[in-house]
C-alpha cells in the first residue's frame, strides 16, 4: 500500500504542477496529502480539480461541495501501488496527471494488464460500483497526481444527481464497447500491427486535420504496452516497424509522430478510407519478395540519399559535442537502416544498369561507414567527411535516377522529386553544421542557397501535380509551412546564447521538416502503378 506523505515531501514536480494553479499545501495528520490555497477556503483546490474534469463538470454547487470536502490529492512515484486486489474500496480515484496500469492475477500465473490509464479519468469505475473490494491492482507507471474521493460520498451524490449518473453510465458504456472491440479484434484475427495502430490512435484522441502529424508519448514501457495488447515485446516492435515502413508513424524514442495524411488508403484510390493491416487468409503464405514495386524501389533508393546526409549530421553533432549520446544512438540506427536497404536492394531482381549503380554505392559504403561510425569524431576530419558524404550522395542519386528510369511512369518522377526534397532538407542541415569547419558561412552559404532554391522549385512542381488529391495538397501545405520555419531558423539570431543553441534549433526544425517530407514521398509512392 502507498505510504503517507507530509506536505513538505511532495515532489518538486508535484509542487510545480499545483503551484501553477496558485495553490499552497497543507496536510491533516490522517491524510496522505491535501492541497489548498493560503486562505479561509480549504477545499478550493479540490473544487477546481473536480470542476475541470468532464465527468464532474457543471455539478450543482451542493454536490460539488460534498465531493470537494470528501476529497484529497494524492501523489505517487513510479512503480508505487495505489491499491491492491482484494482490499476494501474506500475511495474513487481520479487520475489528474501521469499513467497507471491496472492488473489482475490468477494464482500461479503472471499478472495480466487489463487497462492502461494515461489520460485524466476515473480509475476502474466498474469495480468501484460493482462491489466493496478491489478486483485489480493499480500501480503507477510514472509519477502521478490523483484526486481521491470518498467512495461512500460519491455513491451518495450519484444517487442524487441524475446528470452525473448519466455521465457515469456513458463512461461505463464506452469502456464496455472498447473491451468488446478488443475481444472482437482478437477473435477476428486483427494483426498486431492493426492493434498497435488502433492503440496509438486511441492515445491521440482527436485526429486533427487531413495532413500534418499528431504526436503521442508512450508513457509506459514497450513491454507493458505489449502485455496490455496481448503481444510479446518483439511483436510490438515489429508492428511499430511495419507502421514506420508504411509511413504511418515516425518513432523517436518514446515519442510517436502519427502522420495523418499517411493514414488514408490512397493506394486503392479511396482517400476517405483508413489504411488497414489485415491478416492474410489461412493458407496464403508470404513468399520472399525478389522484386520491388516501382514506387517502392525509387523510395528505397532515395532513402539511401537522405541517410547518407543524416549520418554526416550525426557525426557533426558528435564532433561538436552537442547531445553526443543521442547522436551516437542515432548513428547506429542510421547505419542499420542503410545496411538493411542495401541488403533488400541486393536481394531484389534489378535490371543490370540498376545493379551496376547499386554496386557503386556498395563500393563507397565501407569507407564511409568506417569514417562516420567507427572512427572518433574529430573536427579536424570534417573536410574529409564532408567530401565523402558528397561522394556517396552522388552515387545514391545516380542509383535513384536509374530507378526512376526503370519505373517508366510519370508518377515515378514525382517520387524522385519528393525524395530529393527529403534529402535536401538534410543536406542543408549538413552544410549549416559543417560551415564551422569548412571555410565559414561565406564558403558554405552558396551551397545552402542552391539547395534551398532547388527545394522550393521542387515543392512548386509537387504542388502542381498534387492539386487533385486533397490529402497530397494538404500535406504539401504542411511541408511549405515547416520549410519556412526551417529556413528562418538557419539565419543568425542574437536572441540565441550561442552556437550550440542555434544548432539545436536548426536540427529540431530540420527533423520536423524531414518527417513532413518523408510522408509526402510515401504518398507519392502509393500513386505509382
């Protein structure tokens, strides 16, 4: 059971979150933690927290006061239990901030995660109103703040207030439908990828506009999320990879960026229907793919262009000692992706001319890999690294151009153009970063300006070709907007305290631009027949 804290033991994060609302703290001896303002009103904090929750909003003043006086604020640290299965239900718990898992266990078996709660809501209303003892164990996944409401007082108010009863009924109904959908998904054979996408979209809530991205934070460990969905951690990771390969998401640590335009099934010509990842019929076995669809081939070759520039950027961040640990992790990820694409292309049935260009890339890769990955990132080696990055870029660009010719379709050219903008977004970032070691701004500026001009010319071509597809037009507008932010970030700004801060700003804007452009490439790829 959770221990009780005196008021001064509230964490800095908890105090900051509460003080942002202007509240002070006090703690009666028998309470774990009670929050109030330094005034004659000891329940103002509880009253405002309840009023701000959709479930309890607009309660009559009498009922709001009854619940406020029967409430206290609780703080949990990560991995701390809130309640345990089998214990008497004494309070209803309203999650305000953080994430909690509810689990149940059968003797001799590992606990089963029955619910992950990551948004403000009432914990386990079913067991709260169904009996007198908890049927699950609730454990904090991350630091949490909750409002504990005396269960007897809540039941009393529910009996008296029909509006609150109706809201609780609606909440229970939604949760019941979610359980039935989940059970139905297991019975009908929804793939792990589909269940993972559904989970991410549930976290995202309102999907927002037609294009752009929605970012969700995976507050729980991947192992915990996988267990909640009835999957192994390995299956969950594979599902994330498949969604990434399809351009639906971009995974950045615990942050997952959902690409809204890529959710639509534009490959079938139905831009109103969401992508689905159905299980193949029984007896239908996947055969090793020896050939790639034209759009996928152009995209894969074009990704090698972009990855070569991303690796140079990561090396430059290491040499600059800017977020070195993150740069090392990213380098290894980029190396792995580059080699996976090389292997995939090498295993495919390619025309002789394309195979020749692929061999040219493969010949340059070992030396580039050794310099970028294995050697110490020494600023003195920056000019050599910059030249090598340009050499492998030229080789991958020739490869991509040959893939476009092999496609023999006008749509293939749009994939290549969109892919060049993906690469240019990173090449500009590379030149910006290496200017410090390669002759300064005067020497590098012409390269950046040439890349910027090409990016804008390409963007205009794409906007002309994408006018008839609403999702493409919307996505290209997102690209244009983010491009302006990135381009603006490149300019010196006296408000920034130094080079490191300027570099971080440019890299962050460049990463956002990359995600938007990468989604555009995927949308054009789907249009290639």
